């Protein structure tokens, strides 16, 4: 099995994004859980909770089920998928609005964490080489956004975006080589 090792821009220990999700998830989830306390809600989030009729008690019950699922992730060898662990813990018995409220908080934390991590491991305009590249993510997201908005992108556009990204990466590599040649001359 091969594993990508990334070295942070400013030095430090190399790490593997595939493996390290196991290490960074728990602190992110803890931050998201803290953000579920009503005292930490933004005005917008409080309005959303009101609109969905979500109470702290509902969130507490759902979080308890979610933590039971996490215990299943770790300790229940009979569980083979995350969905199975969530089902056994009663996660899907909670209102969808409550579940997605929690998912939203976790997503917000993960997005902020991704921003910080990406900035840590890259030079601006030079994406890292993860299993799924950022250009592929952007092309896929652009396609989904177009479909959901009723404005699908023309056939072949995703492939065109990927080709353009590959050309950009080649151009960036050439520029780096030119800069290096200038500084060593």
C-alpha cells in the first residue's frame, strides 16, 4: 500500500492525509460539539434553529446517539460501515433537521480546518497532491452546482477544466524552474 507523505511548508514532521483524518477528526468534532451550545450560536444559526424548531434538548439527544455511534466505530467489530454504526445508535431516529444542524456545524469546522491545513502544506497557487486533487474537486463541484441550479455545464466541460488545470500546473512548474535558474545564475 502506498501512502502520500506531506511535509508542511514551514518544516515539521511529514504526515499522511489519508491516515491523519483519524487524528484530526476528533478535535474537529469536539469543536463542532462545543459550537452546538446555544450560547455559541450566531444570530443566523439561532434563526435557523428557530425555523427548524430545534432545541438544545433535541441536539443533546442526537449528540448522545452520535457518540454511541462513535463508540461503535471503535469498539464494535460486527459493524462494517459508518451507516450501520449510526443506525444501531439510533442516529436516524432523530429529526433530519437536527442531524443536519449537527452535520453543518461539523462541516463548518472541517472547512475552516481544511483552509488552515491547505495553507500549511502548500505554496499559494500550487495545490498539494492528495488522492483527489483540488482541481478535480472544483470541477465536480462546478458540475453539481450547475445541475442543482438548473444550468448544467456543457458536456465535456469537466474534462476541459481538468485539462486546463494540468496546463496551469505545467506552466507553474516552468515558472518555478525559470525562477530557480535566475536565482542560481
